[in-house]
């Protein structure tokens, strides 16, 4: 066989191999995400509208672990303080196959948190006043027949799930993490005692509602000067300032320079004094839920805090740190409520 014949034979073999494996390669490409992204978006949008009765934004579509994944949020939050707030965002997914399959989503998680907040807000305002923001993290869990453990169910319908928990606590459970941010200062011991009584009253309300058994409650007092128009500029100055080591309550902490703290204390107070209650509430309404955290608004602006943990929540999440005192604390007495001061609070009296 000549060299030319050998070359032709090799070419024929290569072509035949390509023909044989082409369907496999094409199939793999399809499975790895060769669908038109717009088709994925449209399918998700149609599913979400049918399921929730409103239009959703579907963006940031990508692939991970064999699925198309996208960020989703209702179009109704565009132009409001909720836009850009990760608390109101969720995900949707479609398994990557030859043909686009069924859509799944996690927006029920967002809905359950919103429903729980709306359920608790009237009583919280009645007790603590109007200058509050609530942030919830709610998990509904169910014990299936034949199992010894509770598994997380992605469901909305807070009132219905609470009723199930009340009627069948052996098989239904609501775990509630609730954070109440109060935009006010405690300036006297009398005010501190009043706030302590309010917290105690709210805990008793949660018990009556069947929400104490698996409860983590944080009540955080945020200096209202964060509501002043000039706060944003000072917040940046605090973030990028060189911190100084200061002893607070016997502990070493790092705080912004004293001169900056003095200046913002006075300037922001002057702005607050000129604002009406309506203006303060409007400014408070702009604060995003995702900023209600220690790394967000709490780190330097938190003045006082109270943390309440039921023994059920401690056993579930913090079992290694449970003390004998924890085992015997049911928050049925005012003495069980403790208000502690933040050691990184930056404002000066």
C-alpha cells in the first residue's frame, strides 16, 4: 500500500469515527447547557407568573451542577426600598436536559418570611412603638411517618403552618429567628427598665402564639442618628478611618478616632433635632433588610441589645454551649431579660 493510500485510509477512519461519536458529543453539549438563554428565561417567567400571580424579573442566568439557575424577584419591588435588597430575592432552576424540564424555585422562603413579619408586626409596634424594623428567618419543618427527624419544607402560608404546629407539635415545627431593630436611644435607667418590661411582654406574646419553643429573638437598639441625612457621609468616614485601640467595659476594642466620633455625634444630632417623626420614619423605611446585621448597621450604631434563646433552639443550634442556667431559663420572669450595651457603640454622650 502506497503512502497516499495509507493517508486516504486514515482519513476514512477518522471521518467514520466522527460520524459515530457525533451524536454523543451533541448530546453532551445539549446536556451541558446549549439551550438558548432567552428560552430558559421565558420558561421561568411563565412558570413564576402562573404560580404566584405576578410578573418576576429573571436574571443572572447561569449553570451549576447540571442545572440552569437564575436570580428571581417580583417586578413590583422595582423602584422601592426592596429593590437591590437580597432579602427579597430568590433563585429558580431547571435541570439541563435535551428538552427544558420543569422549573423549581425557592421564592416560598421569601414569602414565608414576609408573612411571618406581617403577622408579628402589629404586636411589635403596639409594644415597642413605630420606629422599628423586623427581620425574620423562618423554617417550617415536618416529621414524616417512619422518620425520627424533622426535615425542612419549602412552604409559604405562615398562618396555616402555625396552626398545624399548634395542633400537631409532635410532627410539625416552626423555627423562628426574629430580629427587632428599634431606632431609639436608651438614655436613663428608667428607660432601660421600661424597655426590659416591653421585651418581656413581647416574649410572653410569642409564647401565647406558639412561637417560643424554637425561638431566637434579638432586640437591638440602634442610635436614631443613623436616620439623619448626613449619616451616609459619616458612615463612609467611619469605615475608612484608622481605628484606635480603646478599652470599653474592661475589653480592648478598635474604634474610629475620637475627634470623628465627637463631630458626628454633634452634627447628626443637630440634623435629627430638625426632623419630624414622619421624616424619621420615611428615612427608616429606606434601610434595606440586608443591612440589618452586625456587619451592616449594627456594628458601630448599636447601643443596647437583648438576645433570647429558647432551650429548644439552643439544643438544635448551640448544643455544645448550653449551661445549667440555660436549661432552667424559660423567660417567664422579668429577671430573665437582660439588656447589654454594645462595646463598639461610637456615639458620645
